[in-house]
């Protein structure tokens, strides 16, 4: 078995910026099996029935770290927990990026907003061999860019309004970098419109593209069929689950 | 361990805890956590004659202690179920209830005929799905339609027939009586309650299907009341479901009249939910020196 329900002690929780929290918990079983792009399904409160899916940001020994933004009741309750609290976590879940398939090759990582976090383990893996493009609304929303840069990956930050890094969208920076260089693959995560834009550029340039999708979830295991997205399979379209068949899909299958 | 077996229309379930259709797919995912043969029975995802893609996402949203879903019967179709899913379920030793949902009356009969030739243990007629445009709940709210479907299926198979009722009716007892006189062997209830949530900022429904079916702890009291109503109205065994998350809930449902129970949404919150209920229920029967038949319908009303 490669997924577990664990009652994991929180070892660290802190606010990175207004409304954005880093949370680390200790779980040997989840840590040992976690792969880049997978997620954990967290019981955020006894008062809420369903779990909440959050991507795995990093794994260090037996410690798993996630970074999440407070959006509603679940993430709010999670943000109010403290170190030492026991967290009910199910994971690791889903299929992540094809990290090993591209080892030794050139992979660029492109993320937008809170979509940047599942890419961090890939940056750690590929280091200086990869380029990272992180996009945010403005300076106030920038997070984790130093961590990405620290891996050795060439890290570029763009903001919509130019208040930090260079002005523009990740797709602008992507096109600019393509003028002097070209990767074998791009791993992307972020809002749908951004993913589509990144995919289109990859397609024009013959670059493999993997994207991570989000959908509202129930079980997180592939059993309730609540989290589906249309995916091209052979010459038809199937509704595949984001939790079990994804969250990472090949760009050409979903766009 | 105590003997928790119960008999439903000649089929022996090793314990009264089954899992509800649509919350367990075909058991593969949960069999990674515990052997699904430890359950009383597994009800398959709702099957249709032809493969169905279901509704567009979002298909789920949380509600106070529950959830709304609008999956819309996504399934591989009856043929693929028989070819690929049933062999797996049987191989791991599960007692299998095939949950079927015809678009038309005759589709129910055609599917029952196909299943008659298989190792399926029981057939559950889903005349109560609130998330499909044709068939579904429209059948389950009419005594005539329930009667017609049940008697046609009755003629198409020797397998025990369970009729799964909708709570979206004025008198669930009337519908249960119609199923009983048409030849049903067992009644299961409740399916989900038709509901809706709206995003107040966009004024758009949260579910792409606009409406969905409510399930989970929030519906438990409604389910208990309806099981009691049906227990009083018919002589058939009842599989009670709706909001069960603990062994205490299961006992309560049995006291109201259920011979067996079914665990649905709780599986979404905790992969071990149904298995934990089996174990806790065994403790309950042992500690109180009771067997399932001692509590079914043992309600003492005012
Ligand atoms: C695979 C995956 C990975 C994710 N990774 C991260 C991450 O690393 N960091 C982060 O901040 N957020 C992430 N999210 C989004 C996060 O799950 C939602 O923000 C969270 O579920 C909102 O819950 P809530 O109770 O705070 O909000 P509410 O809006 O109150 O939630 C109500 C319901 O909607 C669901 N929901 C709302 N928005 C989303 C959404 N965007 N995706 C899925 N379900 C949603 C909730 O699960 C819940 O069932 C991820 C989502 C998915 C599917
Ligand atoms: C996601 C989901 C999918 C469901 N799909 C089906 C289905 O295919 N056929 C069916 O008869 N009932 C279906 N149901 C209803 C359940 O089997 C059950 O009757 C109902 O959810 C009440 O039980 P619960 O509160 O324990 O979930 C579904 C319920 C949920 C939550
Ligand atoms: S959340 Fe249940 S199938 Fe994906």
C-alpha cells in the first residue's frame, strides 16, 4: 500500500504573508511515499464533514510540508491549529509530475499564485538544470521565490503590475526565455487560463507539457467520481478523476 | 467473534454493514485500506445500460455536516461492469449488490436479465437518483412507476430484488407498499434529498448541475424516520441508510426497523469508516449480549 490515514503531529505552522500559511507535520509513512505533484487530504475541523486537498510542498526526512491560503472555513480552521496538534491526514494521493522520466533532461517549472507550491520538489530535484518562472498578482502576493532560487534553479519572478520582479504574465517571461533556450518539458500549475496559455506555447514549440489541475473533491481516492475533468483518451473524451488519474495530466490530453 | 450475520431474501450477509452505491465505486480503492470482504455487502456504483459520462464538474460541495453531489450516474455501463468489475469484486470475496438505474422501464428489465446470468448476489433498483434528466427520481416518486418497474424486473430475474426509495416523496410508506405488492424482496432507503447551494457573490449555483443530492450526517434523522415509516408499512427486510457514520448510528437505524445498514458519505470523509463500524458494532453486540435480530424494529414508540 502506498497511501495512508495518519494521525500526524504538527511540527511547525507559521504565516508566510497575510493569509498564507506554511504547515509541517510528521508522518513517516506519508513522507516515505510522497512524490512531487501529489497531494494530501486533510481533515481541517471536526465541524466540517469533508477533507480538503492540499499539494505537498516539500518532504524532509519524516516531515511533510504544505503551503496553503485561507479561502474558506476549512483552510481557516487549519490555519488556527498549532504545533503539537494531531492532524488527521490521508495521503499521499494522486499521480504527480513525471519527475524521473525527464531526469537528465531540461525541465522548466512554471507556476502562478498558490499554484507554485507543487513545483518546489521538482526544483530541488533538477536544480541548476532547470528554470523556474513564478507569477503573482503583485508584490504582496509573492511567496517562496527565495526557496526556489536557493535550489540552484534559475528563478524568474513576474508580477501583473510589476511591483516585484518583472512586469507581465508567466507566459510573457516564458516566450522571452524561449528566445535563447528551449526545455524538453514544462511542468505547470496555476489558474486554468494560465495553464492553457503555457500549453499553447509548448505546443507551438514542440515541448512536452504537464499541468496540475484542481477540482472540488470528496473521497480523494477515485471512488466517488465527484472530482472529474474531461480528458482525451485515444479518440474520445472521458471524465477522469483529478484525485486518482491526476492531479497532473499531460497538457495535450486536457486542452 | 459474535455472529452478526443477517439474512436478506435468502442471501446471508456476514454482518449488517453494507456500503452504499456511488460512495465506494466497485471497491477497488477501499480494498487497498482493508479487505472489503469484511463488509456485509458492497453496493456497486449505479449502473446504466450504456456507459454514462455523468454531469459536468463541480459535482460536490460541502453543506452543514453533509454534502451535495451531482455526479449523475457516471459509470462504465452494465457490460463492462460484468466483464471487468464484478470479477474483481467476487475474487476478493465481496457480497455484491448491483445497483441499476434504467433510463426507461424496459432498460431495468434488460439489465436484470443480464445480471441474472452472473455471480451478482442481489439487484438494487435505483428509482431515486435526483441527478439525471430522464428516469431516476421521476420513477421513484410514483407508486405506479415503482410497481411497473419492480414487477417487470421480478419477471426478468431470480436474484433477490431490492427497491431503493427516494426521500423526496410525500409518503414513503405508500411507495414501499407498491414495491412490496409488485414482488420486491427488500427495501433500501434513503437515497439523497434534492438540494441546492448558491455562491452569494456570483449568484450562481455551486454545482454545475444547479441542484444535487444531500447526504451525510445532516440527513440521518430524516432517514431514521423514513425507515421507521417503511418498517411499519411492509413486511420486507430493510437496508437503512442516510448519514450513518458510527456504530451507534447503525444501531439506531436498526432499532427503527433496518435489518442491515448502508454506509455512504462517511467513506468520503474516512476511508476506514465502514470497516470501523463493523468492528464497533461487533463490540456492541458482544458487550450487550445481543444479535442483530434482537434490535431490528425494537423501537418502543410513545
Ligand atoms: C489537488 C489539489 C491541490 C491543492 N493544493 C493547494 C495548495 O497547495 N495550497 C492551497 O492553498 N490550496 C490548494 N488547493 C485548493 C484548496 O483545496 C482549497 O482552497 C480548499 O479546499 C478550500 O477549502 P475551504 O474550506 O477553505 O473553502 P470553502 O470554499 O469554504 O470550501 C468549500 C468546499 O469547496 C471546496 N473547494 C473550494 N475551492 C476549491 C479548490 N480550489 N479546489 C478544490 N476544492 C475546493 C472545498 O474542498 C470544500 O469542499 C488544492 C486543491 C486541489 C484539488
Ligand atoms: C457521491 C455520491 C454518489 C452516489 N451515487 C449513487 C448511485 O449511483 N446510485 C444510488 O442508488 N445512490 C447513490 N448515492 C446515494 C447513496 O447511495 C446513499 O443512498 C445516500 O448518499 C445516503 O447515504 P449517506 O448519507 O450515508 O451517504 C450517491 C451518494 C453520493 C454521496
Ligand atoms: S474525490 Fe472522489 S473520486 Fe476524486
